[in-house]
């Protein structure tokens, strides 16, 4: 039997399996052939595509995102919040029938502050390792963008606008004037002035005797809008372990070479950000596709991989790839990495297909083909050269991998203004339609590859 005929047969079985599993009413299956949401062109779907799009649902994925972003919130590498997210993700995948492993790896210490106003927990920010680790309560004195403190700030919290490169001078000025703490509000970069800066770690040239926080622009705005008294406690998180959540369902048919397709995302976030789009959106895409693909017939295994500690240097994905021997590398036919797949930012209307070297590979070719079949070809762009996500780790071992993301139309570096900020929330930065398109594109592409021998 030819490869094409075999895949067509698998697709037919998939459609019957998918429709039976969902319990579609008579006539409902035709919904899969209608124009897709937001598509400019009519679809020309394979039977395998229909099995995916008839089942995949962004609203189901959103339920998981409410837990991760609204419920757990910031998910910082190696800390309790990231562990809560890992346990939730693993639990969902186990309930779906996947074999699940939590793969541990060490990560660096973190200095984090939990900030309250009027006794209510409001925010998180990074703190300086060179500052004091303490609990503080006091009134805020706003001194702006200066490196000297001339007024009476004894016993108070001094609020600075960041002078990049002079954070040590600002912290020393506050300490020397008798302040309880220095709160430094991050500044916008000259390279990307449209982006609102998030929390940062003030790395000082010498130690100071008071706590020093690196606040997001959003924090400064809220404080200046009326939060005149704050309390916070800095915690030094040490001896940290992060986890990759690795899940697999075996191939439906004999798979002597052990081939596998990976659908992946990172589930951690930066300090202070609930990470709804970055990368809660990619995480819940993986969970929803795990549900959709779990019973569809495949020639290859399907692996759902959620990486820890991406935000500190792709640590989780690099650990996973490092642990693979050459046989394990050869088994992976493609890694579909999903990072920021649902922003509602209006200009981010281009769905980018990104490979580290800009060359086409199994994953980018499969997504481009799916975009054409689904009618989204006018929105998809690439392959284009860009790293900066977990697909880099796979590229470094010669594994076909792509990063898939909604971003600005001029270049994939054009991210939404709330990227890495406390405003990356479900309500402010998630488009259900874009999440649905992402689910359909990756679902159809990954399933197409998984049906290949």
C-alpha cells in the first residue's frame, strides 16, 4: 500500500473515531467544512483535518488558562507557584490517559517580593540579591528620575524612576538618607519604546542595607495613582528545582523506530506577570490538543511537553534535549513549539512560522500546508529566522523544530505592549479567535505528521 493511501485510510479512521468520540449529531460534521473563524479563504480540508477541527475548542482551553493565569498567577521557575502549575498540568494529562513524567532539573536562586497595599496582596516583583531580605511597611515618597535624595525620607519607601546603569547610586542614595527601601520603576527601552517594561532584577555593584525592588511600569502607575502606603516581604528562594511535564500516548499502529511528534510550550512566567499569553496560551493549546489527539489513530507516538524555566534561558527544553541519546534524537520527527499564540493586541495579526535558521523544516512546512488547507494562508508568514524560544534547543541537536506565534506584521520581534508585564492577563490580552486558529493550525499540522510512517 502506498504512503498516500495509508495516510488517507488513517484519516478516514480518524474522522470516524473523532466524530464518534465527540458524539456529533447528524449534520454537525459539516461544520468542519465551513469557512474557518477569521479566515479570508474557504477551506479545503482533508478527512484528517476534519477530525481535528470538529473537536478542537478554544473555550475548553480557556478553562485551563483561567486556572493557570487567574488562579495560580505568576509561575516563577523553581518556586512553589511553578510547582502548582506543573502538578495541575500533569493531572490534566493523566486524566486524559497519557503516560506522564515530571522531569526535574536545578535552577538558580530567586529573590522575589510580595507587595500589598491596605493589607491586600496585589503584586509580585523581583528584588535585588545585593539588597536586604526583609519585611517592610511604610509610606511611599516619590522622587522620580534621580540618583540623589535630598528630602526627608527617613523610615519611608523611596520610589525612583530607573536610571539605567545607575541603580546602585539610586539604592545607595535611599539607604544613605535613612529610607526603609528603594523601589525602582523600570524604564522603557530605546529599542522597543512601545513596550511597557516589566519587573526587573536590580543587580547592584555593591551591597546595601535596605531592600531594593525592581518594579514594572504598571506597578509605578498604580502606586502613583493612590497607593501611598505599601508593605512587602522579600523571600530568597534557594535550592530550587524546576520540572518539565512530559506526556506521551503510544502510536496506534506498530512503530518499530519509536518515532514521535512533539507538541510543546513553556508554562512558567516572568516575575510579576500572570503570563496569560506568554505562555499560558501555548500551554493550554497543548492541553486541548492532548485531548483532541488522544484517541485519533497515528503511526507515531504523540508527546505533549511543557517546559519549565524557559524565561531564564530555555533551561527546561535544553535539559530535555541534553538527556536524549542519539537514538532518542532520531526518534523525534518534529517539535511544534507554541509561544504566545493568543494575544488580542490588534496589530498582532500575523501568525509567524519561525525556525532558528529561517529554513523550512518538517514543522514549518506542515503548518504552512495546514494554513493553506484551512484558508489562513494570508495570515501565516514564514518560515522566518528567529530563535528566543524552546525550539532553539531542538535545532541545536539537529531536530526539526519551529516556533509558532501571533505577533506584529512587520517583524516577529514586534510583540504586544503588555509582553512580560502584570497586564498579560486573560481579560486584557487573550483572543479566543486567535487561540482557535492556533489550535486548528497546530492540531492539523501535528496530526498530519503523526500519521506518517
